[in-house]
């Protein structure tokens, strides 16, 4: 298990602080960073998370939200205190997974388990860098739920990300634990610690390790993470939305626009080429019903770039079938 340290150069940070404080304190001296927080290279630590080594030549799994910033430097600190500059090889555009690389050899690794065989009540152990302060924190618990769905934000300014298929656990997970492994009693990683519910007790979530294993396979085969794209925005219907919107069905994916300037369909996407429009309701995907138990994104998670899908669509009271060839999400 490793710590991921996020740093920024002192000059860049002070410029940001000066511009942020100017509207509030126009006549004050610029804010200064205390010298004890500045390292020998003039870098200031501004955050951190956790990760774990999955290949002895320095391949590391962590959360995408831990390494989401682009104007910072990332340093990996191993258990023996060695520091390595980290290179970000890939960020999963759907799941909260990122893959890092450090220049090292013969590192100890964590074996990857199988998250498809997990059971409620199963004992698990969470590892990580709790609060960015307490290195090598270990907490134990059980699997409290499977296939959970949440909407989460990495910080108050970040956009909301929807995460599905999560592992719920009562093992204590804290800020800074993000990216650390959730392991079974045999020490195999079955998840990546990802989120907590503020204000609740012992409700934490982890990304199933099978999602990360798929990302690792993509990276090995293609040099990047490949995810299929359909190219539409949608709202999963239920009975409440059916009544509120006056719709003929209580299930399916209603194609909607996200802003005033789009039409719910990405131009030249597979959905656009298949003839789908705003206001369409996609009832089925490959002859399976779409609802809250299995959304359109759940179907796409099990498909590959280049696959053809068959959609049953309801438009103005009439049903028809549309076929779309999935392309790669950029």
C-alpha cells in the first residue's frame, strides 16, 4: 500500500492565493505559505490519497478523483519511505479508477481477487493513508451491501459523478483512504476504497476490483482504457416520473438535453447515427428491459467498442427498433 502525495510549486500556489484573496482583501499583503510546509524543491503539499502496487515494476491502482488535477505533481511514497515521481498512465472515464506508474523494480504487490463472487456479511479489511496524516491505517468490517448506486463529489467544487455497482462496507473509510485497497481475509484486493457518506456512521463504498482489472487489461492490450460510447443523455424513469411528466410508461431511459444548447444526443455519435432523438424512451437494450435495476450504462459496462446493440424505442406512442454500433469514448 502506498501514499499518493499531491504537490504544487510554491510560486504557482502563491499566485493563485493572491488572485483568490484580492476581491476580499484588496489592500492586504499577499498570503504566504508557512516555510515548514515547503520542501527543498519549492513544492507545497496540497492533498493526498492512497494506492496499491499491482505489478512489481511499479504499476499502481488508485482512484481517478485522487489524481484528477492536471496542474500538480504526484509523488508516491512506499511503505519503506522511498519517494517516486508518479506518471499517470490512464484514467477510467466511467469508473473512479486511475492507473499510475513509478520507476522501480521488485516491489511487493497485492494480489487481485474476484469481486463477482462477493457475499453479504463477508469479512473485509480496508487499508490507506487516513486523513492524509495516519499512514498505514487498517480497519476491518464486513460487506454491508452489493451493487450500490451513489452520486458523489470529490470536493464541493467538483462535478457530480454517478457510480454504480459499488461495494458497501462498514469498515472505517476516511478522507485520504481513497485509492487504498479493500481486501478479503486472504489479502486479495476485492475493491478500491472510493467514497463515504458524510453524517452517517460506518457507510463506505469501494469500486469493485473487476472494473480495475478490465482497465489493466485494456492498458496492456491497447495502451489506454477503452470504454464504449452510445452518445446520449438520459433519465431513468419510474412511476413518480411517469406521473409527473405524463409519460405512457414507468420504465426505460428518457432521452433528455442537459443544457439549453444541446439536444440530448451527441452529434455523429452512435445514437445520432441510429436516428434517436430527444424525447425518445429507450425501453429495451438487446431484448432486456431498462430500469433502475439495470440502466443503459449497466448494459454498456458489459459491452465492447465496436459491438452492435439493438434498442427498442418508444416515440410518440409508437415503438420501433434501432441498431447502433458503439464507438470509443474519448
